[in-house]
């Protein structure tokens, strides 16, 4: 199953927040290309990708958001199961992506 991790919040000089999204456990080229297409269409820039054992892919994306609230709004409305981490590599308790959708049902 695909896993998505996010971390952020570095505030740039222009006042915007840069968030990084890492999508792991992509099963093959087809799934990796689909995720890349979906996220770049949503304004994410691919900044890294790799392949591990058994042809398992990972992709890393960056995107600027005006505010942290804008990030949360985007993350809650995506279908990806997102877990956000703080600057000490601890999971944040906020529900995002498909985890947020399951909470609302």
C-alpha cells in the first residue's frame, strides 16, 4: 500500500510555506507515473525519485502554500493517506488525506 509522508513549514523570505511530500511504496512504473502526473497537475514540483528492491518506487515533491491553513485544506481533500511530521520527526496528530475522509464517515 502506498504511503505518503509530509513535512514542512519552512517559511521562505517571500512569506510562503514550502511543504515536502514523499510518496513511498509505489508498485511499478505505471503507478509512479500516475502519481507524478496527478501531483504535478495539482502544482507540486517533483524534486526527487528513486527505485528500490522489487521495482518499488518513491517520489518527493515540493509545493509553496500561502498559509499553513491552505496546506491543511489541500491535504484534507486529497485521496492520498498523508501523515505529517514535525521538525523532530514525530507524527502530528492532525488527520489528513484519506485518513481525514475516513474520520468524517
